[in-house]
C-alpha cells in the first residue's frame, strides 16, 4: 500500500475521480430512469454505451474522414467535429435504447410475463450486442483519432486542469441539471413521475404508458451516449467489452445513490469515481474492479435502498 501518493497527489486524484465519476453518473442515469418507471434493470445499457463509443469512431473516421494519425484540429472545424460526435453518439444510443425496449421488453410486458423473463431478455440482448461487435472487430481494441489537443488551463495544487477533463465535468453537470429540471418541471416529466408511482392510476389519467416507457429509454440512451463521447474523448480507445466494467460501475453508482433516484445516481457516481481513484492510487490500478464489486456488495448488505433511498419507494405499489 502506498499512502504517500494520496497526500502528494490528493487534488489531482480528486479531479480525475470527479471526471470518471460523472461519466459513471451519466451511464447510471440509464439504469435509474428505466428502474424508476418499470422496476426493471436494463442490463443492455452497458452495451448501449459500447455501441456509442464505436459510433464516435465511425463518425470521426468514416464520415468526417479524420485518420487515426491526424493532427489535432482547431477552431470551427474542431467545434463542429466534437458537436457532431456528441450529438451523433447520443442519437445512436437513444435509438438503440428504444430498439432494446421494443425487442426485449414491450412484447413481454404486453403478455404480462414476470420480471425474471424481462431480465433474461435484457441480458440476452446485451450478450448479442457484445458478441456481434467482438466478431466485427475481431476482438481488437480500437483507437479514436485525437481531434482535440490536450492543452491545459493550468495546474492548481498538483491538479492538471486539462481541456478534455474540464469539458467532461462541466458538460456532465449541465446535462444532469437539464434532465433534473425536465423530470421535475415539464409535462412529460410529470408523466414519467406518475407512471413511476402507479401504472394503473396513470392509465386512468389518460397517460400513454408505452409512450412514457419509450421516452424513458430514449432519455437513458441520450445520457449514455454523452458518457460514451466523454469517455472516448478522454481515453481515446474502446473495444467490444468496454461496456462491461463501466456498466457494472455505473450500476453500482445507481445502487449506491439509490436506484430510481436521479440525484442519487449523480452523487453515487461521483462517490464511486473518487473512491476508485484513491483505491487505485493506494492499492494499484488492478484493484479498481475489485473496489467496485466490494462497494456493490457492501451497499446491498448494509443499505440496499442506497444513500438517498428510492425516490418513489413509499408511493409505488
């Protein structure tokens, strides 16, 4: 164990942990939104993230024609490329999430099957997507072109404020704030909250349940696509199983904060990202996955409802 690195690199670890934690938070919103409405875990969300990372590579290499060894670009060209990559990844992930809902959930819901069948269907969809990309890429890691020059705003107390890290932090907070306002203040957000409380009463009030469920999956896909963009921008690589570890971490973040609770997912992701960074610094990077599983087990044993609790646990029947 190396505790000296914590004191010497404390703020640098905090900055890296916040950036990683916010990526977890964006992915965990996909789990949280679906669970809040259907009381089901969408385990295919991790593969939605994986497809989002590959869509960014496709946009940058095949559509924008930037080779892997391209020099960083600047100005309007850079802004346009980044915006197209972000919006493209979000739309691809949203459409894929909707397709997952149609294929893996809707028909089972229509036939009144139990939740175990839906869970198995989601896992099957996840395996199908992962194995399809494994065959397509021959199990090889893929590298994305570095369009953004990794310059820094400066260094404060050993923390290097690099442009991609700062961009991920600021944009993730803005996305969470926008989603929180949408769910709590808009008419569609009110419909989502109504369905999360009672499906039967929502139907009586004239709410289209299928439309709300589709919207919920789409929102989860949008946030997961944003996470894929920030992850690819910072780490510049992906592979067919990239969604597994990040999906487990995001699910753990959702459980830690209180699954079904948007703000719980946000703070749970932050807490897990910081914990991972400090655990890696003290114990070594090989302990990152172990740390995530340990947190998940401890939360399930000690406080299954999470730190903030389920947002609708007292009103849902």
